[in-house]
C-alpha cells in the first residue's frame, strides 16, 4: 500500500486469494485481497503514476455500483458483511534454522 499510495497501513486479515496458471503472456497470476487499517486518518493519497492511473476513497456501496469485475464484487460483499476472513497461525518450520511462517486458513 505504501509503495503505490504513500499510505501506512496495518494488516488485519486475508479475505480472499486467487492463483491462476498461464493467464496473461503465459505467466501465472496471484491475487490476494486483504483488509487493512489506515494508521493515519488524516493522511492523503499520493498516487505513484508509474504504478496506478488513479486512487481515491469511496464508500464500498459506491464502488460496488460502478464495479464490473465479478471477483471484486464478491470481495466487496465480504467486506460489507464484515466477513471474518482467514485466521493467521504462526507455524514453526520443520527445517532447522528456518524462520517461522504464517499459515492462513478458515476460522
């Protein structure tokens, strides 16, 4: 979030995840949708025009009304109904000297 908008956020939960193989230009596509919390309510969006055409705040209902992407429509419904998302569990690696990792799963 910070890279494209300069906004600092805190991760709250993973809502959805998609993985497709050989999608565009023969490449795999991974897409994760997370619920984030804005750390500074007064912060302004600063768009990196190399990464984004535009960014703005809008009510979810307004976004849903203008959205044409079925996956995002589904995710907006999850947000509007305060879906609990996935639980995060920190797991110890079975490989010696490797860091712990996070496993996301349904509650």
